[in-house]
C-alpha cells in the first residue's frame, strides 16, 4: 500500500450528460469550478456508463463488475450480499468512508422499503441518506434538515412552460444539503490523520426540472439562442420500438414529456432548467474545494467528478432515459483532479466507468478484488505524453433495467468503437448502427443499409464477444481439473 494515502472525494451526480459543463463545450452554462478542476486535472473526453440507468450503472462502477455480473441489473432490485463495493475495500484498508445523498444499490421504493434503502456491508461509516428530493421517506435526512431550518417554500410554476417549476432556493436545496454533509465530514477529518473517502451523490440534475429561481432566471436573456433538441422529424421510423413508445411519453407513460405535444419554448425551458441545476452543482462544489484548500487537504485529496448516466433532453424526440444508447444517454463527464500529483491533460481514449475501482486501487497500490472486470486508468493518468488508447470499445447494457416497459420487457445492449455504434434490441431482434464519423448526431440508422453489412457483422461479433467476456470471473479456478 502506498505510504501516503490520499483522501478521495468522489462526487457523482445523477443523470448528468457530458455536454453540461463549459469544459465539455457548453457555452451557456456557468461551471467555472468544474472547468478549473478539468483544466488542472485529467479530463476524460470519452467516458461512458455501462448502463443508461441508475442501479446498474452504480452497481457497476462501485464493484468494478458489469451490471449483469454484479447483478445490480435493475432499478428496484437488491444487489446481492456477496458483492464487494470499493468503499468496503477501502474501509478494510484503513479508510474512514462517508456518504451523502443516494446510494441506490437496492430497491429505493417507499412502497417496498419504508425505512431506508437496505444496505449490504458497504464500508460506509457515515451515511447521510437522501435518495431524492421528494418527501416520501421519514428517514430522508434532507427533509429532516429542512425541518430543522424551518424552511418553507411553495413551488412555483416557471411561466414559460408547464414542464418546469422553480424549486427550493439554493440555501434549502438538496444539492446544497449534500455538499454541506460533505463539508462537515471534511472539516472534522482535518483533525485526524486517517485517510478518508467521501461520496457526494447529488440527486440533480435528475428530473423533475426544478432549479432555484435565481439559477434559471439567468438564462432568460439568452432564451432565444437556446438550441432546440437534436431531432429530425421521421428519424424514429426505422429505429427501435422503445424509442417510438417513449417519444409519445417518457418511460412509456403517455402524457409524461410527450414530445409530440411539446412546443419549442417547452424544449428550451427544459434545457435551461437542466443546465441551471448543473450550475448550482458547480457552485456548491466550489465551496467544498475551498474548504479542502483552507484545511490543507487539497494536495492530499483525489477529487473525482462524474455522473452515473445521461439524459436525452429531447434529443431524438425523447426525454429522460430508457433502453437506448445514444451519446446523451451514456456519455458522461469524468474529471480527476489531484493537486501536484497528476499533470493536466485531456484524454481522448475510450474509457468506461467500470474502470474506476481498479484505478483507485492502483493509486493506493492496493490489490484488486478477484471479481473485478475493469482496466485501470492509472497508466493513462500517470504517463507524461498524452495517451490516446485505453480499450477498443465500450459495452453498455439494459436488461429489463426499469419497470416501465412490460409485455414484452426491454432487453438491449450496445457496443461502441471510436467510429461505429451498434445497438441490439434483443426483444425484437432488431437494431441500430451508426457511423459516428459521418453522422455524429446519430440520426441515420444504417442497420438495413447493405453498404454497411460487413461492418454490421463485425460489430455483432464484437458485441457477442463483449457479452462472453463480461461473464463473471468468480468463482476463480483453483486447479487444472
Ligand atoms: Ca441515475
């Protein structure tokens, strides 16, 4: 184990697509704190989630095992007891671990779990649980905090669209609460010599679209310039059935963000509401970075910023997420910052969130768990010249991951190389093929295009190989026979 072990501040937002930060090319948002981290740290330009949905993605990047391998395959199901998450390994190695916000490795539905989310032996010593910003659980600590503050707020409608509301003001926001729990922990940690890991798992910018008034009003000046979603009338005709269903209502629910009934100002309002939530996250993260600096912990803390998956935000005529793998769904921000320890660079190589646990263990010079399936990013981070290769492709899966599509359920998977993306809808033996060089917006499905039949075959073999190699490496073979 490394002699001087760094602390780890692991910030993971919910449903934040890659193009929501200035450093990923968004010219509207105000994300100066994260942009600064990206400038001084390692910014992964092509980081992808292994599932477009919460529990499978989180199970995967916490265990270092693909969703169906670690069996955190579906929202609403419990991760099995035997799975080992990274904080557990760190805790055994002497770290004190804390969390604020959500975890979501088990069912987080108040209908089946009225208390809190059931936990496995996850290694967290401090656990400030708030699955989301709805008052559905007595134990949602965020609402206890609001009570303590005697906070009152009546939700108001944003006048440009019925899909957007003004949410809690910044001082009473769940994002603020999450960060404050982290601040309390880090302030106290400054008095100890024990290495720590703290997970800040903010619920935003997950829907509902309800940022503080101040944050969304900033966009009113540029409202007319806000681009409309990347959607071409008729593009869904030869795409998978799930998209057609969700186009008529997100999550297969008829009137929920039904694209066909939305107006231009609805799309723009939703976009600025989403970005406003990202801006608030950035402002709050600024506070915690300042605290690390003030308490002399910045140089000995590795900061990771990322999200579990993306949000369609109207692209391809769909809101929220589902059994599809467009870039907005699975391409996420990933930034690592460690003052005076890693030199700044932008990494273009394809990387997967599953690679994170082994990366962290490499940094600590601590052995991997035998069940892990990722590939450490440490060689990319530590080498001097700017590296451009890590792995050949990205694999992502959706095996009935959400309960919304039934009779039949949705089973779909994807493989993506630098140039091509292949998606298979296993339910209907149909799929999509995109040439990302010719069509970076993923408008034209080439699945039935004869010119691409050889590429389609190669990609199908690639996908089936990925499925074969994501089989569980456990239990480990002990002998020859
Ligand atoms: Ca999520």
